[in-house]
């Protein structure tokens, strides 16, 4: 009888600890269009490139293949995120992602809120953040794979 009581108390204790642990977990820092989410710690140790784009911005659409190629060729050292300037979500964003071949992760959480910068006034705008989380460049206008790789190399060697 005593063993049965101890087992019940043990189960209640373990369940209480699990509930406490799960309730103390913090909310994610960001959400992606693919349904995933994460913490700012996910970006540590890698370069981060954040690109603001919109469907009404022809240079934004023009640079998307360059960003995709840059991302695919540098995926081990760089994370690239696209942020829809109009803050579209759901089906509307998914349609644009497919239509304009946005083949890089699309962040739903406004990067300005995460990183503490103002939303850009000009599109496209691309932020380059180093492995320590320092914004190294704010680039206006369409970017190329070659140009982004040169910037990363420049700051990596300094």
C-alpha cells in the first residue's frame, strides 16, 4: 500500500515539474511562413542577411534569383530571410512566394521588431548582420550574389 502511494506521489511530482517546465518556456522570437518558429540563438555563429521586398517592387523581384543563389551556395555560413514589406501572411503571402519564386525562408515577424531597426523607406533593402549579431551594412537597391559574397568576405577578413 505504501509503495502504491509513493508511486502516485512520484507521478504527481513529475507531472507538476513537466507542467512547470512547459509553462516557463518563452515564446519564439520569430515565425516563418513555413510554420516553423525559433529563437534569436538560431542565428548565432552564422551571417544573417535580411531582405525587405514587395510584389509591387520590380527591383525586388529582379534580385530574388540572386538572393536564392547566394543562399543556396552559402547555406553553411549564412542564413537569408525574406520579409514581405506589406506584412502579408497566410494564403496571400504563399501565393506571392510561389509567383515570384521566393525560394529563401520568409520571416513573418517584422525584423525591425526583433533587431531594433526602423522599417526601410526604400525597397529593396537588405541588412547584413555578422556572426556576433552586429549590423554591418544596410544595402539599398537590388543585390547580386557576387556583391553579397564580397561583403561577407570583406567583413570576415577584417
